[in-house]
C-alpha cells in the first residue's frame, strides 16, 4: 500500500511518488600519472591473459564462421588428389531460417513497446513513455532492429551475440545563405528602378554563404560487437557487475574496437577522451601509429583471427593500408579498449568505465558507470541461443549441427567420388615398344589406334551406389 504523506510535515513516505531526478552532467574521474599507469597495466595484462587462454576457443569459432560461409581453410583429404571437396550449405540455411523467425517474433509485435503502470495515476505517463521508446527504436533514429538482427545472427552462429548501447550527440555541418547588409533597389542602366509584373520596384537582398552546425541526432544507438571483441573472465553467467544481487556476474568486461584518428579526436572534443598534453598534436599520434595490417600491436597476433579470416575470404589485404601517397592525409586506426571494472576511488570501491589505447599506450579517461547508466548496469546486451547452465558462452547452431554438417558433406563427396570412379574410363595396357601410352587420348567417340587391340583392356567396374 502506498504511504500517504503526513499533512503535518508534508514529507512523503518511503513508497510515495517522487519528482523526476535531475542528473548532473557526466564528469571524468581524475587520477595522477602513477595511478593511470597502474590502471593501464592492469587492463592490458587482463586483456592479454584472456586472449591467450582462449586460443582453442577462438579456433573453434573460426570453424563456425567457415561452416556458415561454406569456405574451409583446410581442404578435404579425399581418396585421390583432386577428389570432390564440396560443402552443403545446411548451416547457412539453418542460421538464416532461425534468425528470421527470431527477428519476426520480437520486432513484428504491435504495439512494439508496452508499459505497465503500477498506479492508476501513472497510466498516461506509462503510455507516453512506451510511445517515446517506440519512437526512439525506429529506423529513422536508433535503427535498433538492424543492429539487433546483426547481434542475433552472431548469436545463432557463435552461440552468444553482444551489442552495446551508446548515447551520442551527432552533429552535421552544412552551408546556408544569410542576409548580408541592407536591401537595395534594383536599377536599370539609366538609373531608373526595375519593376516587376505589378509595377512594383524590385528589391535585392545581398547574401553571404556561411557554414552552420546543427545537431543531427541526440539519443541512443545500438552497435553489434564481434564475438572476439568482448573480453570476459573465464567464469560468469551474465555481463553485469558482481553484486550481492548478482553473485554470478562479470567481474570485469572489456570491449575492443579499432578507431580511426578522426573519431578519437571527435570523442576528445565531446569530452569522452582526455589526452595527455603531448598527444594534443595529431602528428604525435601518427608518428606512433601501429601497423595498419594489425600485425605489430600488443596481442594482435592472438586476437586477429576473425579479421584475417574474413579478409582472406573477401580477397582484401590490409598491408596495402600502410602505403601512403605523398598527397594522402593519414587517418590510421588504433586499437582501443573500453573496460568496465571496479576500482577504488577515495577509499571506496566504485564501478567505473575506463578508456585505454593499446598502442600508443595511453590512458584516455574514466567515468563512473552510474554517470552513463544511473542504475549502475552496464549498457551491454547479451543474447544467448542455447543457454548452458553456469557457462558464460552458449551453444550456437554451428556447434550443435557441426557433426551433422560434416556427415552430410562426407556422404555427398563420397557419392561424387564413386560416381566419377565408376563412369570414367579405367584401363590397363601392355607395355611394349610399338606405341607410347602417353599419347593415348581418351574421350567419347575417339578411337585409339593400336597394332593389337588386346594391348588396351577396360575392366568392368562395380556399381556401388547402393551403399548410400
């Protein structure tokens, strides 16, 4: 029951309605240089160790990508060189059919968003909130359906899909004409006024072109994350902080991304990143940029399998990115980490969000998690396909169907091999000096000139298709 405020003090009870919160602007938490170095070293050590202890895991997920694309890095070892090596696209069609149903089941609801009010007086406010959330999710703004569909497809392929919610203020710059000076009367060469069709003087307004900046979108966006871009502890069941009400949560959560220099400076202008003084100059960044083929940064060799595999399938070479023409404006990419982790601030443990650049090794900033999400929850969505108890990573379609897929591929390829073996000419010849067997050409309706037709014999072959 709702407690009514006391008429004497007009003080609301513990469950009485409150006025809306007025949240302050998010502010960076400042650390001295020694503590910044300690934070960066801690995050990078955790990142490297987690990447190194999941090498076998990443190898399995690279195979899942191969299953979905129907392209395998290792060819089949058939009964002879050049034997059939085809792959039935069962995994692709399974993922496609299942994901379409998952998307339709969620995003085809009408209404898409509903709110349930616990008090009668909150009915209208709940409907307004639901309509507002529905408006934000639409393609013209948050584009939530497309990003959710990408994360859902990753979930089907790899068992778990991740997506992150960001709050952004996106601006656009455009040119417009503005008045420049007082209006003037238009005159002819004889100093008479020019008249329009109604015999009224024509007035000319001088203008100038100026660049104007305007907010294009202000709100939340949803971005899909790669399966190897999310760094977690070995033991966890969800990505939220470990608390008394969530004992099986995630002690820390890292999100890796590659950001171009232009985006890094945009985030610095927006207050998300804070650079040391020596890195205010872009030339300093460019001089210390990592190799753009992603081969020399910290732990890149262990955590770039997915990118290299996709580049190989698509026929691209990142090594070409390192070549710069004299007139090219360099805009290199940098490996950055967003790290959710508790840290002690003024003697008290707080859940914080750290930003770190790996190479060059720079502390880019820190915020309290409650400044980003006031409830203290990490703005990361985790989608599971076949949830396994007490296991953070779930089973996906590829892991479930990989043995069935391998069996179908094997049977299909063996049938092709047997078909070729039973239908192609197979013959024996008597070695003699009267003819060169290398000159024999076998093709339909093509005769073989021999001194003795008994020199070449075609033995009968068995039809073994009943084996299948």
